């Protein structure tokens, strides 16, 4: 049986510098941030980045899920504390739009721009299921039109995510999304 050696200190330091640089770049620019810029900011070669993480998705999964997961869990905690299905669904939608608009990495994750980032995908799936259950709860209490489906919710969030990434988006996009949700309520 051969003993597994711990990575050298310089290798551990390089990996830590790459994680920090990647997190900074991903949060600022989205998950398609330049890997060359990440390596340069960490003070290492692009080969070192690939040696440690294998590919972009490996790097994404190494640094982004904890941050994205924490933000999505915070929103879920806020949503679940509210008294009515309508309050919960509206807060979820508005919270997701705010997260998507203010966090390029989270937005890219929710839009599944890098589907091979498996750990990130799994974290986002939890929020997707929360949204679906909120729609079902609002249907069950009779406040949400049966015509507004779980897929409609996901489409609204996809539209918001896509709009928040596009610098040429018409300024009224948010109003359209808000009106779409407002029109789905049966009880005012």
C-alpha cells in the first residue's frame, strides 16, 4: 500500500491564490471571466490553473457553490418565514431577480450557462424546487391562477436573468416581469 503524499506547500498556496482570484473575477464578471486573467491575478500560469482544477467547470465548482449556495439559502430562509403563499412567492421572485441582477456569477449559475459545473447545478436545483413548491402552495390556497404554472415562474426568472446580463435591454423589462406576476393572482 502506498501512502498518499500531501501536496507541496507551494502547490497548496497556488491553489488558494487561484481560488481567491477566481472568486473575485467570477463575482465581478460572471462565470465566463477570463481564465488567463484569473491565473495572472493569482500570479501563476494558465497551466497551473488547469493542473489544479482541470477545466473551467472544475474551477467554478471549487469556488462558486459555497457563495451562491449561501445567498440562495438566505433567500429561502427569508421566504419560508413569511405568512402566506402569496408573500412567499412574491418575495422569492423579487429576491431572485435582485440576486440575478446584482451577482453575475449567481445569474450565470441559475441560467445554467456552464451545465458541466455539477456542484453548482445541484445547488441551483434546490432553489428551482423551492420556486416550484411556492407555485404549488399558492395554487393550493387559491390565490394564484391555475394558468400560472411552475414553468411560467421559471420562464419569468429566465427572462429576468437574461435581461440583467444584456446591456442593451429595454429599461421596461423589470416592469413587464412584475406585471406578469401581478396578473397571475386571483386574490388581491
